[in-house]
């Protein structure tokens, strides 16, 4: 069963902390994505990557950075967590020619 | 980024009823997709549409890619309790540029 695995289902962090959200896929997908999901706003793209060490900004990259040192792993970094970054974070992956993204189960982050 | 307008925001229906939801955009997409998110899980792809006018079914689900390429709808026939969840439309020009609607939250009463 192919999978996108996010390291934590729930996280609580303090304002100002540096936060790492990890995502690993076992499908040899080139493309990986980070979205945040907020009620009434749907899924908004933060960053994506289509190759190792490559990254592109999405619609809302401010306050975030990413790292892709290996094909299977895509990390989202909150440099200094703020309360407005409290949200559900979803990682996804796909082949370049395939529009069917595979999503992880999400990480619900609360910043206090 | 481009906005997708998805409606309705939520629906409360009786088991056995049919459901219809739709998505519109101010710009053209090459691909429309519909995902379902179960509680506590990530979205799962239901149907992908690649051509204007295309009508595609997946069991009790039917989706259409609008002729203008600016809209799509999803119908669910004879709803059952496990249809509960959030349904998202998504439009894309290419694989790296997918945009999602805000979602339709479906509640099915037994």
C-alpha cells in the first residue's frame, strides 16, 4: 500500500519556536507539496518541489521554508512559529505527469 | 493564486438522497479533479477530468468538466452514511499548479 507519511498527527509548540514538519513518501514520486488547510479557505499551497534540492514558492510561503535533501523526504520548517500558523498541514506527492496527488494524513499544529 | 468558488459550503441530507455540488473559476483549467477527505485523514482522489465536456463516473459518483473549462460539478446518487466528509474540487493548468476549492462538508443522516 503506497503511502505518504507525516511524522506527527498532533503538535503543540510555543510562539517563537523553530518547528520541523516531516513528510516521507515511498512511491518514488518526483513532486512533493506542502499545503495548509483552514476552515473556509480550503487547501493553500505553501511550497512544492519537483526534484531533490529544488523548491518553489506556492501561494503563502511567508514564514515557512522547506528542505528536500532526499527524493523521498520533504520537510516544512517554521522558522519562528506564530499563533497564526496554527493549522492543519498536509503533505502530498505525485509523479510529474500524474494529477492524482497522494496526501498524508495531516499534522494538526497548534502554536500557543 | 487563483480562486475556486465551491458551493455549497455544507450540506445536511437524508440517507438515500442525491447530492450535487459545483465549482467555478474565473480562469480556465486544463484539468479538474474531485477529492474526498474523511475525518482525520488526508484528501483522496475520487475523479479526474481532462477534457472539456467530459463526463466521468466512479460508482455512485459522477463528475463533469464544464464546456467553458471554468467549472465542474460532482453528483453523488443514493447517499449512504460513509459519504460523510469534505469534498474538494481542484483545478490545474499543470501538475505543479493545482488550486483547491474551500470544500463542501457533507453530513448524511441515517
